[in-house]
């Protein structure tokens, strides 16, 4: 039985309600399987943040293919 003081949230993958508590090692997911499904979606670019890529000016010289690396 759930504790009334422990918040319940929906798993982002399967939408199953789960308690948000330190006992759940996979939070915000309900289980390892849902966590791995979500990770796979990010890896295959199923989840992505829309917009144009932004490159950091500090690292922009690393993106120049005409420069030789040492």
C-alpha cells in the first residue's frame, strides 16, 4: 500500500503510476526496462530537442576540417 505522503507520478515510458521515493532506484521510471527503452529512444534520436544545432565558440576551432590535429 502506498504512503499518502509519498508522491505518485506516471512513468514517462509506460505511464504506470509509481511512487517517487528513494526505494525506487529507476525513478522517474518504474523499472529498468522502461529506463532502457527511454535511453534507446534518445540514442536513436527518437527523442530530440528541436532547433538548429548550436556550437560553442570556445570549441568552434575543433570543428574546422581544414586544420590539422596534433
